[in-house]
C-alpha cells in the first residue's frame, strides 16, 4: 500500500505504469468527467464568459502592477500585526518555517492542502527538523497515511478507490471494516479533531492575497482551513508571489471564478480571510501570524515570456478537460503540478522534476484547456513555445535533430520530396502487403510508432502524380475541342 | 541585497522591457462601473429570505423564515430540542456523560440579534456558553464535546445562501466551527441580495478597507462542511458542522 509511486522514475516508465493501472483510468474518467460537467453547468448558470474576461483582466492588471501591489500587501500585513518573510527559493521557505517553529516552541503542525508547500517539500523538511506535520484535508490526510504525493490540484486522492482508502484507515487508524464513505469521514473527523486541538502551528497556502487590506484568503469545503487558521497559536501562510489581487472586490470576483471552475460550486463552503493575528478581546485566533512570500522561479517565468502562466488560480479545470491527463493522471507528470498547467510551469519553477522536458509534449494541443481556463491562459501556445525553446536549446536527441534536418532538406527540394515520397510509398505498401493491409512494424528509429499502433501505408499514387495526370488529361481534352 | 529588494527590483526591471510579451503594458484595472455582479437576486426582504433558504437547501442546509424575533427565539428552542432528541435516538452504546450535553457554544448574548436567549434557554435546562478565551487546553476541554453552536451574522447573501461572520470580542470563531450542528440567526436587516451588493454598500460608505483590516478574520460560510475526496462521494461534517440551520426573521416591520 505504501510508497508505490516513484515520481523520479523516467517519464516513459511513469506513463506506462499509469496506463497499466486499470483502476486509475476508471477513477480518472469518473472524477474528471464529473468535475468538468459541474464546471460547465456552473459557468453556464451565470455570464461565464464575462466572468472569465474580468478575472483575466484583473490578473493582467495585478501582474502589471506586481511590485507595487506586493509592497502594498507587505505594508498592510505588517500594519495589521503580521510578520512578512521573503523567500527566493523553496528551500528558504523550509528554513524560515523551522526558525519560526523553533522560536515559538512548536512541536506539532496541522497543515491545509497547499501546492506551494509541496513545491518546497515542506513536510519532509519539518519532519527532519523533528516537527510533526499532519495533513488535514481529507484527501491529503489519506495520501499522507499512504505515503503518496497528490495527483490532482484540488482532488489529491483522485487515484484511489474507496476500497484502498478503507484499507489504509484500517491499517493506520484501526478503523473497523467498512466501505461507507460517511463512516470513513467520521473516523477522520475524530482523529483530526484531536490533532487540531493539540497543534501549535497551522500552515496553509493562499488562494489570493488582497493588497489594499493585507488579507490572505483560503478556500476550503471541509473546514480544515478555518481550523488551522483559528486554533493553533501560530498561523503561517506560504504563498507564491503571483497570488496577489488589488482589491477586496477583485478577491471576491476571483473567488467565484475559482469555485465555479474547480468544483462547479457557486461558493465553497468556507472562505476564510485572515488579516492579522488575534485581536484584544477575541476569544480565539492565532497569537502569531506569518506570511512567507515565495518566488522560486516565478520572476524568471515572467522574464522568459511565460508570465501568462502566473495568472493561474489553481482551479484544476485544465486537468479535467485534458485528454492526456485523463489517461495518465497526475503522478505520471512527476511534478507537484500536473495537467496542462503543470506541463507549462514544472520546468519553469525551480523544482526537481525527472524528464521535465518531456512534459510540454504531454499534450494533444486540442485547446480544451484554454477554453476551460477561468483566466483564459493560452496554454497550447505556451506549450508550443516551450517545445520551441527545448529545440532551440538543443535539448533533443541526435536522431531527432538529424531526422528534422533531413525532413527540412527534403521539404525544400521538390525532386527530393517526390522521390522520398515514392520510396516511402513503395516501402510502406510492401510492408503492408506482408502485414495483411497495414504496417505492423516499422524498422529502426520509426519502430516507436508501431509499438503501440499500426502505421497506415501511403496511398498507391501520390497527389502530385494524380495532379499531373489530371492536368495532362484536361490539356488533351481542351486540345481536342480546339481542333 | 535582501530577498525582498532582489525580487522587487528584478520584477521592475523585467516589466520595463519593451519586448516583454506579457502582461500588456496598458492592462486596465476593473473599475466599479464595469465590474460584474456574478449572481443575482431581487425582491423584498421576504423574497430574499426565500431565495436564501432555497440556495441553502440545495447544499443540504436547512432554514425557516419567521415574522419576528420572538418567533425566532421559539424556533431556536425547538430546533435545539429536536436535534438533541435526534442525537439521543441515533446513539449506539452507553451514553457518554460529558457534562456538555445540553450546552450551546455561542456568541456572547449581546452579539446575538435576538434578546433574552440565555435566560429562555436556562429556563428549559439549556446552558449558553460564550467563552472569552479559548486558547488554553482547559478552556478548550470545557467546550470540546458541545454539539450545538449558535451565532448571528454580519451579513447574509441570498443569491448564494452564504453567511458572513466577522471575528471580534464576543464573537468566537469556534461557535460556528467546532460543534456538529450550527444555528445562524439572520435578521432581514442583514440580508443582502448578493455579496457584491454588501461590498458595494461598504465601499460607498468608505468603510470597506477598515472593516476588513479592523477584524482579524472574516469567514464566509455556504452550507455544511463537506468533501468529495472519497471517490467523489459526498460526505458531510468533515471538520466543521454537519448540520447548518438558518433562522431568518423579520426585524424590519
């Protein structure tokens, strides 16, 4: 049950493992189909296109005013009584957190699902420092017990069946045998309630940070975000610096675009806005409130021309519509971020992803992701740009470079093109004759194609040849008519 | 150079590049005139209350609409009594004596929109608890097994069935979070068609920014706590309340 998923295997192996997992395909089809259907319904219930336009406009403005808004956020947070920390790399987040924890004598941490903390491998770092971390989102809690990474931005345990989850709970929490999700949920509630009440520190990510007030917003359905930002005496938010929004109204606009795009809800069950530590007279709330602003490649992303990807609000809509994600799931990407947005940003962020250059090719360029995105990020174009960069940087294999150079020469020379076509037609038809109508095995470097599908033989007569015949025939007819 | 300066300076240099493809140089902000209201609701307070209830009911929440604060007080008592009976009927095994059975974790009575609740509940054997400090293990133990929570609202939004609660003295965040069942008292005067309408009113009065900065936390609640993490099956009461009951009442006429 434990640690069956190794994200550091080669990309091809990760994909093969995913495709060989018969339960995964069923789970992915069911979950992504349902989430996407809910998104479509929720966006159709309002002026969804206007919502997308306005959310995009707001994010573009926020990035154009990026440094000023970050300064405003910092200034307001500080004035509200929060402590603001800046981290250039993910490792600095861990060091800062450990420092905060040691200073406040923190033994136990409860954590809300946060992609940025996955980016920093925060749990491992805290565990190594002797600080116990408990994931409190139900899905994240399950995969923490199983020793697995999340496989979807908002549905981290999408790859596990109820039978698997029940088995994990029986082994780890002594749960009596049951497949009733509500009972399993009740067991998690009881267990995690103890953790919440005994925790010294809560850690969460951030869905948006409001510059004009110095406020952090987190969006949850379960209530673990509220628990973690209310009960422990120290609350720390780790946020990517692109999560900035200018105004309170902008935050509520993005919030609604997020909920509708992520789960098809009008509103999540909880929207928790924290502006500072507990105030005098408050019965509850943290005594200390820290915000860690993380770069980790985001500024480089802007510099390299991929700033559009910084508009992402992490709703997961692009994953749910992607035909590649729906086949291979999140773990095959080998990164914290999967799906089309993961294929774009994984290589741009400063993270260690095995075979990261393969990810921009994990796309059919069908553009469904762009149409689903609540901020209308042109993900297919960004994927093509990344492919271009990979080729320009010479990161392709020798065979591929030679092949493309030969192809370019052939395409520039009509004689070569025609003779190449004739040879390919002759060869493929000969192989098809042996294969009973289709080519079942191509030779040499082309064998990769026929490993998973047949190759259709070339037409017996080329278009150029047909065209020549047609022209000749017409000339002959018009010649006869004139005569 | 500190991380802060390095990050901010780099962004400024990059944004000044003429060849930068994104973001657009003239990217305009959303202004109040063009900003959309995502959801809509219209009508008199009672119509808004009906819409609020309909939206909440879609989310497995429950509601009732009443004519006065007096009716709301009675409705609260009935709701608590019914819930206590439900819990007793559903109990399996011996009863766990916690001393917190007929207790309600509440906002301070002065912060609730219905007067005389503590006294009325006391007459019927219920205790209303509004802790001033919930940070120590002892204070938490004193409320740990309370099954019922009671709050008012700062505002409620009809188009989405949402409650907005602000932290502050006498308004513990725990009352709407820790118990298994939560009752929210919503006077019509605090009911708005949409969240945007409420924000616009605060903005127009010039108090929106101070309103948010002046409180440590805002929480918007839309339905009972839930999850679909287990094979997309809906489960309720994951961490927060499993039951949410809204009592809407007319305090205008």
